[in-house]
């Protein structure tokens, strides 16, 4: 009997505790007042197209509310209900979200947002997300860099899983900052992977004991790619899609600073040429080695038979002239059998229209060429005139992707997904200061719609991130090497690349800029 009484007391106590908890747990509103206004949410996922394999589009409702709630409805009748937290964040359950996407491929999801004010629930005008059957490459790699030009600061290369929202550090320079008050010059930059073999990757570790950190066939090496014939080291890379070659630009880069212009900094090339690195032979050879032209930003066609790049014939010595620096897009044929180059071909003459075209990227299906167009320059991440353009390679028609671009801020660096249905673009549309990734769905005609901000597990992640996303690129596979692997190579001696330049090539001083440059005698 004693034991029964104790058991009865335990059951009663448990029920009372459950009732107390239940009374404090927020419930989904049973009735509400229609405001007939759109909810003010961030990130702005209203009326966008999402990949079928994307992570939940978590967001928060702006404003001061007593409570918030969200209902997501699929066309086939499934629903997800989410109660906002104390900061009005909506974090969607991942398994439920995945199921909802899979069951509504090609359809739309309706989002009903509710907010409680002065004891009454308000219902905002619903918005939609269209679920595309076109999946997106699972991983996005990028550099995070402070918006500062005084030194390198804390820089790292990261990889985000677009299906789960998880982020992984590939390599950071923070472990080289012994003194927190000193900004050491240990830059990490120019990362990229081989398109059809994403396990092959590279990035630069700049500064003392630095070099090209190359992962190829499972091995990590540190390479010095500058030969005696080159006026500068290698900078912007482009892996051949299948073969063991990396095309580089070799650049002398300067910066101009303005005290009264919205574009506070203007990077530009004093000199730039193109070279080819043969990984297996460890050899650097020239591609374009000209005197009064500047070639930069190489990128291969998907079949590896052409190398696209930018060309300018502008050479100047003072910052006041940087607005005259205009680039056209060229391509040069590549003979795989003889490792020889054909005659350069003009693809898009932007300079004749008083514009500059940079970052040429051909879609993997070979149908479209995406590039950045601006009023001047080649490094357009900070240029507010920069927009995304697209060329139909069959008809040669070029148009401004106004449906993707922001009205006033820079829309610059971009990359294609492996199936040619998604384009990621680095944009400063949020506040004009910080670059963020946006995903645009591209249809068969090269048309798009409102771009999708990059989702995160925590909706305010990018709001709290005081860094720029730099060089955003897709990858179908994760990084397999660790920080320890890279660090062990950095601490070793570099491997010096061999010269593949003709014997009659030498470094000569240039009378126009005062720089030294290799020229054929």
C-alpha cells in the first residue's frame, strides 16, 4: 500500500509538471488578423526558386513581437509548423524540410508568417518558394576576409555543405598570429579545385615560408611557381577540367584609394601575362607574353579546348587613369596533343562600348558565357557599377542579367554548378560593404529570377559576420585533407618549378611603368 501511494504521488506530480510545462510552451495561433502586408524577413527568401536538395531556408522576422510562428505548406498537403524563438528566428527541422522538398518537386511552398502584438496574433501576406527539380552542387568553397586594406588580418578558406548548412574550415592564418595587436602578412587566397576531379585543389599561403599549396592525386606539395623569366609570381588560377594543367595569370597588382568616391579602393594590374603550369612535369611555360597588353583572369572551356581570359591594351602609371582600364574577352585554342596554343580570338568587345568585361565563365553544358560587366577595371568586387551579364554562345547575344543583379551595388565574382542550372554570384546588395553569396536558377534559355540568399542553420549568421565572402565556387566533393596536412607542408622547403620558357626570353625593364617584365628578344 505504501508503495502504491508513492507511485500515485509520482504520477500526479508528473502530470502536474507536464501541465505546467505545457502552459508555458508556445502554441501555434488558432486565430489571427490578416494584415495584408508582406512580412519583413531576413534573409529575403520571398518568391525565390530553391534547389530540391538545399538546406532549410531559415529566416527571422524583423520587429518587436511578443511571439512569432510560421507555417509552411506544400501543394500536396504536407505542412511544417515552427514557433519562433525569443529573437523571432525560425529554424526549420531538417528531416521535415527534406521530406517537404522531395514531395513538392516542381511545385511551390507557401509560407504563412504570424506575429503576436499586444495579445493579438497578426497574419502576414503569404509568400512562396518554388522547388526546382534541378539540384545544386553540394559544397560551396570561399574565402572569408575582413573589409580592410591595411594588412591581411584574419583570413581563411571555408567550405559549406549546402544540403546540411554545416561549415568546415579548410585552412586559416589565425594560428600564425602570435601577437593579437600585430596584423601579420600571412594571406590565404586564390583557392580553386579541378572541375571534374574536385579532390585536386590548390590555394596560396602568402608571406614568409609561403607558396602554392597544391593537392594532387592525394599528395600535398608547396610549389614556387615563379621562374627567372617572370616579372611576378602566379596569381589567378584555372584548372584544366581533366588534365594536370593549371593556367595562371602573372600580375603586378596595385591599388588606388579615394577619399570622396563611393568606390573606396580600386585594384588594378600594372602588368599581367598568362602562363601554364604542368603539374606532373613541374614546369611553367608562357601562354600570352606580350609587351603592351594585359592578360588576366583565365578560365577553361568545359571541354578543355579553349582558354578564356581578359585583355586590355591600357598601360598607365598614375591612379587617375584607372577608369580608362577596359577589358575585352578573348579565348585561345589549346592543342592537347602538342601542348601548343593557337591564335587568340575575340569573344566580346566590351571596350568599344566604353565598358569592361571580366571573369569569363562558360557553363558546363557549353551554352552560355557568364561574365562581370562594369564601367572600368578588372577586380570588380568593390565596383558599384559591376553587374552580371550572360552571352548565348550560339547566337552571340549578350544581355544584362537584370533579374539577378542588385540596382546599386556590386554583383561580381560568379561560378556555374556542374549541371549548368545554378549560378552563384558574390553580391554586396545587403549593405554595400559585405559580399554575400546568392544562387540564381538558370533555365534552358539562360533566364533566371530573383536570386536565393545562401541559407544557414542560424538565420542571423551573415548579419553577425563581419567578413566578405570572396571567390565563391561550387564543388561536388568535400575537402579530404586537413589543416595538419597543409601545415606540415608549409613548414617544409618549397619545390621550385622548372622553366618552360624559350631560351631567348629574359627579364627586361619597361620604360613606361618602370616595372620589370619578361619579353622575347
